[in-house]
C-alpha cells in the first residue's frame, strides 16, 4: 500500500507458520499492505506437513521485505524465540499465521509507543470465530475509553492484566522493544505460554499504552491450540495458572485481591475445558481441586471484596464452588449444553 510517510525505525513482524495453508496468504497480505512501510516480515515455517512452507517461499517472491526460515518442528515458543534472535528491527510484533491485521495496525502501535514513551503498546483484539464457512466477530463490548487510549504505569499494569478489564495475556496485538524481548524469552514446550510470558513481561516494564481500536483479528477455529482440551493442554494451563498465582502472591501482596479474582476466572475457564473434554484425567482433577481449595479459603474472609469484582455468572460460580463442587460441575455442564443449543445464558 502506498504511503507518503516513511518511517526510520524498522519493525520486525514475526509469523510462526505450522500447517496453515488455508489461512496464511490472508495473514501475510494484511502485513504487506501496512501503512507503516519499514518492515521486516519473518515467516518461520516450523516443520509444516502441508503446503505452508512452499506458500511462504511464493509469498517472499512478491515482497522483498519477507524473509523465510524453514526449520524442524519445535513448537510455538521456540519459533517465536528464534524469530526474535534473528530479527533486525528496533521493535517486534507477533502475528499468528491464521490471524490478520488492519492496514494501520503497525502505524497505530508505533505512534502510540513513541508519543507516550511507553515500553509496550497494545491494540484492541477482535475475537473471530470460524464455524464451517462462516466467520463471526464475537468481540465483547467494553465501555469506550476516553480519548481512545489508556496509560498503565507501575502496579496498575499487572492489575490491568489480572482483572482483564482492558488488558489480555495474548502475545499478539502488542508492539515490543526488541532489546527487551532478547532478555525475556518464551517458555519452550508448553501451551499457554502467553499467560506466563505476558505476566512476566508486564511485571518488568514501567509504562504501557493501550489503544482502543480493533486492529488485530484473532481467529479461533478447530485447529487452534486453545480450542483443544487434551490432557497436556489442561495440564499446561494448570501450570501456567499456578505459576502466575504463586509468583504474584509472593511479589505483589498489594494485588492480592486481583490475584484471587484472576484465579477464580481461570478456575472457571479450566473447568469448562475439563467438562468439554469429557474425559477422566486424575492429575488434572487433582490440580483443579487444589484451585478450589485456594479460592474457598480466601473467600471465607474476603467474600465481600471479591464479590464486588464479579459479574453475575462469576458470583453464581463462586457460590456453588463454596457450597458443593459437584453441584458446580453440574452447573457448568448444563451451561455448556445450553450454549450448544444456542440459548442465551
């Protein structure tokens, strides 16, 4: 896309690629057409078994800014780490190969970071769900932010992440200083690496700027890691939850209430996945029970404060967890059945 303004600072866009031939071209085209022109586009084929690798090479012919790396399969975290290591840009952003971005994505993130002297800039993420041939934007409505931007500083950064009112753990939809990422790597070999990485990263920065504009389109489909409910997926999720909770409890006692709010939210999320899996995973069940114990113990003496942060569904969930966890599971199962039938809940 033509753009009269030329930017001096290079942005490296890292795109891990694995078996996404159906989606890859749309993703890369959205990157090529950025209004911010000074880009390094790094496509890393992580041992794809389909035609994704060949498609990467064909796309590179179309734009000299594209660099293609072919390597054996190592997983998303290792691939992102490798991308950061070979990047030459002053800034880095990550785009998953089945997602896409608006044409002003990089420009908005860059200007927000520079104008506000921030360590990380964040854009609003739109969740898009694919069902067959239909793609639906299901981004939840949030209260509009004054002037379209919000600045987070100090402990407010982690508080914002824990409450998820504005900030999310997704690695994508954010612009980082490359030098910072070289010191903060992704944990290799696990799912839900975003939960760990974003928590660790947000705890080390001084200032974050959030832009309230949908510019990153996150596609959720049957092949997404987060759409699966395998034993490893659930075990990795448990580990990420406990890592974040225990670390916050030790380092940020002033954020205790928000840590427990986040814990409850994650308890609900993992129990929904466990119900959907419809399998018996003893170690996962044991881990979930330990989360139940933590939230029940805390709510004994802090129920009023915790309830003040909850929506009606979360209040019902906490009440049932405190009363009878089997009844809570029955509630979650019934809720999922109603969702399958398309009923409002």
